[in-house]
C-alpha cells in the first residue's frame, strides 16, 4: 500500500468515524441492561419448576443441607457461637452451615500450604496463588478442582472470571472459547484512579505539633527530618526514649519510599521498559538503584523501626496505633484502611476527628522529572478456590454463595447487617448507619452485633464497595478527599509508564526467575550494605550469571507474541473550546481535534498523533464524579489502561472501530467508560506479513497517541 493511499484511507476513516459518532450521540442506546445486584441464588437454577418461581426452584436446589468448610482471613472471629441474625439468615438462605478453618494474616500461608500438601484443604479457600508456581501445582496435582462448567450462569462470579485479568490469573488465553477456571479473583478496586491509595504512609499529625512541625512532608528529605524528630524529640510526651520513626504492616510496605524513583518496585518486583523499549526486570534498572538509595538514607538515619524484618501479624500497625511509631507504611487513605484507625484513635481521643490525629504523606515525585506516578493497580488480589474433595453438588452451592457475596444484595445482607437495626436504605446505593448500643450504653459496632458481617471478605476487599459503603467518619472522608485532591489536582499524579505483563507467564525459564521470591531479602541487603552501588551491580551480575538473560529473552518474546507491542505515553493537551461538556460534545470534540491528526512513516513504522482529550464537568452525578477525580479523563490510553467519563460509553463502538483500524488495538467496555485491553492485533500484522518492530517514540507536545505499527492495513 502506498503512502498516499494510506493517508487517503486514514482520512476517510476519520471522517466516517466523526459522522457515525455524531449520529450515535444523538440518542440513547436501545439495549436493555440487567440491573446489577441480583445473584444466581435468587434466580431459577432448575428447569423442573412448573410455576417458574425462584422460591420454588431455590428450595429444590438447596433441599440437601450442607456444611461448607471455609478458610479466609479472620474467619475465626467471623463464624462464632452465639446469637448472630446475619449468620442465621445466611444459613437459612442456602441451607448450609459453615465450619471455619481459622487463619490470620500471620499464619495463613503456613497453614494453607500444610493443608494443601496433606489433601486437607477446606471446601473453600482464600489464597494468593495467582501468578505463582503454587497455582500451577494446585491445578496440575489436583489439589483444587476446576470451577463448574456452568460458571457463566453465576453472573457476579462470571464478571470476575471472564475478563483480561481474571483469565490471566487463571492462565487462560484471551482467545480461549471454552475456558476452564480454578480461582475466583477477589476484587479490590473498580478504577485505575483508586490505585493511588494502594500504598501510602500515615503520620501522626498530633505528634508533628508536639515536635514543632506544621507542614505535612512532601519530599523524602522533609519526611526524613520529621521522622528524626519523632525518634529524638519525645513526640508522645512520655518523657522516655520509647518511640520509633517509621513502622509498616510488613517491610514490603515500607518500599513505598521508593515510589518516586522506581514505582515498578513498590511492594514487589515488576517489569520495566529499558531505554530501547525492551522489557527488563525493574531490579536491574538504575531507577531501582536510586529508589533503594532513598530507603538507605532512612535506614542509615535510624528512623526505620529496628524490628521491621521480624514483623508478624499486626505488629507494625499496633506500634502506630499504640503510640510507639510516628509513621506507618501500608495502604493510603482508603476507607477500609482508615477504618481501624478511626476506631482505635476514636477510643483514645474521643474529642478529635481522625484527620486531626493522622495525615497522609503524598507519594513522592521523581527527583529528576518532578512527576508523580504510581504503579498500575491490580484490580484483584487473591483468589477463592474449591478443594478437589468438593463434589459437583457442593460445588454448585459454593458457587451460589460466592455469587451472592459479590452481589449488591449480598453486600447489603452481609456487610451492613440487618435493615432497620444496623442500617437504613436511603436509595439506590445509599445507606445510613443506625446507632446501636451495648447494655452499658456504650456504642456497639456492626461487627460486634453481627460478627458474620466480616464474611464479606470472602467475596471482595473493602475498597471494591467503598463508593457505596456507609458509616465512614467525617475524618475518614476528609482524609480521602483531601488526598485525592492533592494527588490528582495538584500533583497531577498518573499511572507509571510500565509494560502490561499480566498473564504472560514464564515457562521455559520459570525455574530461573527466582528474584521475586527474595524481594525483601534483596532490598534489605542493598539497604544495609556499605557500598550500595557495588552491592547492586554484584546482585545484577549474579542473577545474570544464573540465567536471567534467558528469563529476559523469554519475557520479551511472550510480550511480542501477545501483540503488546505498542507503547504509549500520555501527556497534557489543551482543553476543548469552552462549552464542550456534554455527550454530544464528545462528537464535536472528535470533529474538532481529529482533522489535526498527522500521519508520517519512518522505517515502515507509522506514527499517529490523535488529539482526543476532552473535559467534562456537568455530569448528572457531578459531586461523585468530582470526588473521584473523573472530571478529567483521557479518551484513549494504550498498552496499559484506558477510561473516559461515565456516561460516554455509548460511543464506545465507534471509537473502538476507529482505534482498531488506526492502531490495531482492541477495546472492551469498562465500568468507568471504555478500557484499553492493551493488546495489539497480532493477526493483523501477521496477515500483512509484518511484525511489530522498532523503538518506541516519545510523544511530542500535545500528542496523546504515538506508537508503532508494522504491517497494519491503515
């Protein structure tokens, strides 16, 4: 195809898109959408019911009483003897009772691995096996069973399974028409922006005042100076030298200190882009070395808790809550993360709001670029497995339970307690927590009244429902909102530019890729070394001599074979002309910007600059949109993530067709708009006889899209 014909075809395509968008935006879609929240437990699963009633069918399905054994964090405090109306209602609904296999954060790994090795896993087990050899062993050795073939009939479970990440966690190809799943991913976040609170450092604001500091630190130097004072200046006013600077849930969480220099290495190793665009383990980059140097500064200054390497259970958090540590590295100000703080500090300081006691340090910016980025969040963490000892009938009951826990109905029934007693429903997705008291007149929490409410974590993590969860204190809400404003509006934080390797699992070199298993050990050795530069180089050389060159080669080949060859960097664009704020205006925006697309070729690689940023500020749910920082969204992101403001998914198909043709990229509808799967259509290149090739290009000013395509028929 000649250059001229490419230009003509592209121009015609752009024109066609604009016309179709303008037509498509003139009215709403005609497809009906099933209301979210129902579960398979409430739908007819039996074809033998003559009257078709769900109640009759459910009675038949659950005629046999079953005992389900379950292992999930904290279940020893969730399923207990005594009165619990929530538990009893759950038992009656599914004709079950639950046998708890008690595990805690401190012992779950040891216990579950022992049960697996001796074929004694409970019926349902929550564990973080995905992307590890444990998953393969459990699957291949028959430790866990495949989920039932009718998994798709459990709508809420199916949403967790049949998506790019759900398939990747189960090692199922995206193109597999008849997938076999083993683990149900446990959702954590609903949008990429929520990942800004995945990691964070909380500090004692009241201690800051005690040592004469009024400004929350925003740089490593400022935080280091404050932590020194926390160690030496009697911040808890005990008259004793009994405080430490920084504690953490585990040592891994303390690596948030590296975020400014190497977000790819925070709380685990990820793959990074090398200067030539290829993939390299992040711990082999100079960015990683610079990040560990930041940690070393804190270690050498004596502000890191000396017990950091032997933390068990809640040791680190307890030091912060008990007044022994002035800072605590764990999650950012998520409502679930600050819930324990609100409860514990509320008891100690009943006259103070949480935001008067605690502040959160913003993620550090890069020392060279001044930009703040954060790791691409995983929307799921850990999975739910069924033991191979579970027969088909019990597997159906387990699936129904999981589907219920993932539904809005299940959220209301389990997490919130009893309507009219512990909460009141104000409307769709809106609730009010009702006060409850103990016999002595003191306040009673929902968990104290109904311990079974903690069973929600078998289905999902707290942040997944935090947009509708009630009961947050004013202090929690202020911490969250202020942090979002600081990070997105002031710091302009964005997801770090990193390769999307989810689902790309090493095979031939998996036994050589051992660094992940020694994450804390590697960082600790470097942080405590006398010559960190030499120690880092020795570490890199050692892994390369052990075969990491083969590991790198296989991962790069997997990345290319998966078609993930386009690398995109986002940059700021000028706002649209004033007044472009509605759904129809998106079409106008495309009409306004697309004529400015430029097309050029270099060594057979086509680069395109597509101006597609728009601004939105007048959504129906403007307050919620603004609070979640959805007011400014990019219409297109490739290689990692993509999103647009809610309410604009109606033009998704037209945009998808345009970008598929222009960039051979596949899109799928996402909750927050549309989401770039980040997979270039390798078949397109293959059919044209070409292969993705060449370096990645840095974007010019005002360019949101610029990548590389070879052999694509544009």
